[in-house]
């Protein structure tokens, strides 16, 4: 759901960009406290992997496609702060090199996918993790968090479109959230598969398993 | 590392099977009739690999494949630079 330029007005683009920049600055500051060679390497690999996975558009009903956003995946492996940076890097490279997502709308896209999608999904994951650390509960929390990350991100994207006066707020919200409730299922399948795989071969790489970041 | 290989394989070989249907937002914009509001603020020629098409080759599959590979390498390079800065900063202390 990369918003192209022209879909949102300047005030929406600027205000989301300011909030995004602020949150990312705070995230960088926080990540620095546990910055180690391993964390940087893991962030790089996760970022490259999520970029690659985002290229895979899977078809859903009605001639529509969806692709992974990766917010929950990044948040659960790396914690929300490093996760937000990782997704932001993907979005910045996509906007400036691949013409995917607007340049003026970049702040809004970072806000929806790298901030709301990441911190939102992490909160859900963390709350469910409070119940139990068992593997089944862990995988359920991954599924719920990844589905919601897409749905919340689409809700905010629709909100920005509505505020910009691009189309009537109510209808946009209903349409965007509706279609992303289905796309979110793809997000769940990919996220659970990747996390379950990492959890099996290198559980130590899921940094949020042992402590909260 | 497994992750890097996986990223390259997905970006280079799985990406060519990607669906070309409009994504959720594009579909909503089409249905509600505001897709034409999309603007090209920066000219397409300013982008290195616009729309995931690696222009230096003619074959469509390779265009996607090389675009994916470039993206993965660019992102790894970004974090490589971060790593070098981190190491350089560590030495000063």
C-alpha cells in the first residue's frame, strides 16, 4: 500500500513526515544502546529479505494483489525500534531507486508501514506473549500481530486519504480496511512461515524472545 | 548467511512470478475513481530502476531479476556503511 504522490495533500504529507522523522530519531537513539556488530548484520539481512519478499505480489480475489509489508516480521525478530528503522530503509530505497511510493508521500508511507505497522504489531505480540512463552502461543501472537499490522496500516492510509479530501473518508476506510483484511492473510502466512523457520534453525536470532527491546 | 542467500534467491528468481494485478490501495483507487490523482513529482528518468525494471537489459524476466538483486545489494550496502561507521566510532573510544 505504497501511497503515490498526489493521493495525499501537502499538510498530511508534511505532518506524517515530521512525526515519522521524530519516531525514527528516537528509534535510532534507542537501538544504539544495544548496537553490536550482530545487531547491525541482522538488521541488514532482515531489511534485504523484507525488500525481496515485498516484491512478491500474490493474487487475491477480484483481480487484486497484495504483498508482504514485513512490519510484524521485523518487529518480532529485531524489536520495534530496530524494526522500524529496517522497514524505513526498505521504503526509502523503494521510493528513491524504484519509484515505488511517492517521494513527497514517503513520510506518510513510513508512518503507516514502518511506525504504525511495526509498533502496533509489536504491542499485540508483546501483550499475547505475556500470557505464555509456549511455542503455540508464540506462533499465535505472530499471526495476530502480522494480520493486524496490515489492517491498521491500511486504516491509517485511508485516514490520510480522507483527511486530504481525496475521497470520502467513510467509503475509503471501508474499502481499504476491507481489502487489506484479505491481504493480511498473506502477511500472516509469510510471517509465520519465516518466523517459525528462524525459530527452528536459529532461535537466538529472534531477539525479542528472551527480553523486551 | 542463509538470510542473504534467501533474500537474493527470492529477489532474483521468485520475484518473476509475482502477480501484476494492482495492489490493495491501487484497486481501491481504481474502484473509487481517484487513481488518476497519482502524480509523477520526480521525472521517471531520475530513478535508477523505475518500477523494478532494470533498463540495461531487454529481457523482461532479467529486468525484474536484476532489479531485485540490485535492491538487495543496495540495502546490504547501506547497512555495510552503518557497520563501518560503527567500527570507526568504536576505535576512537
